């Protein structure tokens, strides 16, 4: 009898401690909005049980320093420009997928609704208009198409005749960057190792938890998940000045993925 009461007490205590935490974690997951994984309890379970064990540390720059020391020294962002926009990191959600920030969103004028969409969500921002305008100015290099990694939005892709040179571009199937327009206005982009280090040091980026990881297909329903270590989260711009800077980051990503070594290859403005 005493054993039964003890087990019951332990079970009740564990449930009382665990269930609120589980519920809170699920609420955070659902707050991200759709993106890259089923937007339901099964997606939440997959994010925690299947994907999370493969997660890597997101802030170290060692992997980029090693690439730089090996001769991969070309970057497309100036030290001065990154230093001028140095910031504190926002809080990023605990889940690897979706990969979203939870604090420090854009000001209202940056979250302006695009005239090309009927959506009224905060993520449908002025940033989206700049992103689309960038693609329109550079049709010789990039195009907009449904993102292969985010799946809920358009991504910026290299045009076919440009994308064969860079191993990272091949690994990403030519996808350069996409914006998380349904939630926070952050981006994922693949950057040169030298630019990754600058952005990490400047408080502007962190590595995706699955960057550099191959997850067995048996665990992903046959879908291949393979991201280069240069695939990083770029935090959302909070004002007009930061919006301009983030678009320079997007341009730097295109230059790297396209093996573009001259500044005049990409039209930023």
C-alpha cells in the first residue's frame, strides 16, 4: 500500500513539474508559425525527438577560422561596416526547426505591408519589398522561387548558369537566402566563412543547429537534410539603417555563392 502511494505521489509530482514545461515548449513552437516542418503536434514532436539530438553549437567561429587559415579568405562585407552596426543578440527559440528569434523585432515602419501581397502579418515587411527588388535588379544572377528549406516563402536562388561553381551552392541547390516573413523578419543565408566570422563577432548571426550535419534519411521520411556550415541565421533588422545593412548582407551572400569576386557584379541599390 505504501509503495503504491509512493509511486502515485512520484508520478503526480513528475507530471506537475513536466506538463507545464512541455506545454510551454509546444506553445513556443507554435508561436513561430509554419516553416520547414509540419505545423502541428507531430512537427513539434519531430523537432524535439528526431532533430534536436543532431543539433550543433551555434556561436563558435572556430570552423570559419579554420577555413580562413586554409586559404578561404575572401569576404564581401567590410570590417568597418559590420563594426558600425554591432548589436546585442536577440533571444532565439529553443527549437532547431523552425529557427526563429523571439525578441527584438522590426519597428513598425520596417514591418510595412508589401503592396504585392494581401497578407497583414508583421513578417510581410518592407524587407520583403527590398528582397524582391534586389532580385529584380539582378536577373543575371538570381531569381525568386519557392524556398526548398523554408517551404512557406520564396527564396533567392542563383540562376542555373551561375550556380555550378560553389560547393555550398550545389549543396543548397542554388538557394542563397530566404526571409522568415510569417514571424520575425529574420533570414537564413549562406555566407563566406570570412563574413560569417564578422557577423558572429558583430552580434548579427548564429549558425543553424543543423549546419554541417547530415541527418539519416530514415529519420526524415526520405527527405535529405544537409546544410553547409556557412548556412546561418541573420537577425531581423530593427530600423531603416539596419534594413540597408541586412540587404548588404544578402548581396554579400549572393557574391559568395556565385563566386563573384568583383563588387560591380551585384547591384545593391
